[in-house]
């Protein structure tokens, strides 16, 4: 019965690398705040986060400015 639970734990601990590839200049304030919340303040910087729904939602908002790697 714990087989499904193990898979859920593994998916929660999966890390993703997020790299800012485009400038934030000219972007709406909300997108700049989202980049700040992700820890991306300069072009070319990379951060690692756990792939949880909150982080994936933020990445979706700025997907045109970032590159995602698993």
C-alpha cells in the first residue's frame, strides 16, 4: 500500500534548475517580483528549487524569461 506514497515523496523532492535567459527590462512589475521570489536577479544566473506546485506556478508566469532543466 505504500508504493503510491513513495512515488509521491519522490516527486516532491525532485529538484529543477531554473536559469534566467532573458532580461527583466520592460517586464511588468509582477513578473519582476516573481523572478525575485525565485532568486533570479541577473541574466544568466541559475538557481535550484524543489519541483512543488508553488515553484512550478511561478515558473509558468515567467516561462518566456527562463530555461528549466530537470
